[in-house]
C-alpha cells in the first residue's frame, strides 16, 4: 500500500456523490476537506471546514452571472448563494475537478454540480464528469466533452456531484480510485 496521506480530496460532504468520495478517500488514506457554512447540514463530518462569512464572500458571484453561465435561473435564496460560494472554495483548492451527474445538451452539468464544473472550465482545470445517463466518463477539452476515462494524478482533487447517486455512478467512483491509487487499504 502506497501512502496517499499527501493527497487531498476537497468536497462538500453532501449526501450522494460527495459522501461516496469521502468514504472512499477514507478507505485509501486520503485527506478529506469538506467545505460547509454555519447552519448547513452535510452527511460527511470528516475534515469539515466551516467557512466564515468573510471566507464565503471570497466566492461571491452575482446570481445573474451564475444563471447566465448555467443557462437557467437560480433562486436568489441565501442558502443557494452560500452553496455556490462554498463550491468556489472546493474548486479553488482542488486542482482536478471530478463530478458525477448528467451532462445536458448545452454542455453544462445539471444542478449545483454544474457550477463546480463551470468554475473548473473557467479556471482551466482538468475536469471529468461521469454521466449517469450515458454510463460513461467525459473530459472537457477544446471546449467540448470527449469520452475519456480519468485517473487522479494531482495531489489535490475535487469530488462533487449529484445527491441522487446511482449504483453505476458509485461503481464509477470506486473504479476511479482503484485506477488512480491501486487497491484500498485493509481495515
């Protein structure tokens, strides 16, 4: 077993994809940081980093910009804004962004997960999405999605995605860890 304690997963600890990334990080001995904010309920409690109002403000962006970039309207509710702000911290800290969800016809990814993917595109970060409908991995290259199976090679990565993680998505994440880090450590 290789020591992966110098590798860090940045996530949000939410039910579904993010919790699955966290569970697997734990099995492989990978550090885990889950960004949250006061009053926000998350499933993973390992490595929680509660962002202060000042830290959240660093990720502040106009909801009109988010709506325009994503091609849909988002509520101006304060909780949604804080989620968008915390996603900034995930992507700003993790180099390789990996998500599970659904790539839509406009090349965005469904839901809040899509904002993390859009930030990765804007920051010119490597980004991969496992599309649960197509049951395949895709990479954003030359302004389009191409079929490509990812491997984590960076010391920092983001694990994010849908709360509605299916069995195929769960399997895809596990296989990603196995490809990237070899067999899990025995408990």
